C-alpha cells in the first residue's frame, strides 16, 4: 500500500520509516561531528603551540592540532624542507647525466596532513596574494608565473616551512614578516 502524504510522495510506510530513521542517524552524526570540532577548537585555543600555528594563514584548529599531534615541536626535522618533504609537498627529482629534472610532488608521507595543508593553502592564497607583505608579494608573483594548482601546492610547501620555523623557534607568525625567507 502506497501513501500519498506530502512527506511520503507515494512511498510505502516502511520506506518512509527507514528514511526517517536514516535522517535521525544523520542528524546525530552531524551533532557528534560538531561536538568534536568544538573540542578541537577549544584544545587549539588552550595549547600554546597550536595557538601559534593558527596565526599562519590557512591554518585552523584541525590543521594545527593534527600537525602538533604528528610532529610535536618538530625536533625530528633539521630544516623546514625536511618537514615539507615528509609531508610530500616537495617535487620528485629525476636526475640523468647530471641534469636534475623536477617532477610533480612526491606524495609521500602523511596524506592527511598534506590534504589539510593544501586545502588551507587553497583557501588562504587569494587573501594572502592581495596583501602587500613579503609573503603576499611572493604568492602574487607565484600565481603570475605558475598554474593555480601548482601555486597552491607551492604555497602549502611554504606554509609547512613557516610552521616548522614556528614550532622550532617558538615564535608567532607576523603578517609583515615571515620567519622563512621568501
């Protein structure tokens, strides 16, 4: 037997009940995700290292907490490039006859952190590129000479290096100057 109710649109009562149950489960998952997000945000506000990382453009509570959880104070990395390489944000190299050729990003390392950094870089790139700061001028010049997707990954690489500098030196990111040379 089919119902002609506005919410049922010709569906059987059993199907309507199953859909209502699925919607209730979905709403509960949304509530739990929002609670976890709020927990990440409050932890990032309380943790000094994560709070410093959130001053970097493109870094939010999720990226900061994931990076702190994965690398701590970044003692394992001698340079910012080492952290970027660990994240898989540096070009793969192919060398023959003494001539190095740079290929696409290596995609080695922590896939989740790389994804967070690339998405953060994609969101922050337009904002940063229109600012008259050293990082903004570097980003604008990069956008002028490279494909937008290549520029976003290069910007994510730069943000990873800035994050390394903040983790190792204990500074806070200041928009007018970058802890990493442009």
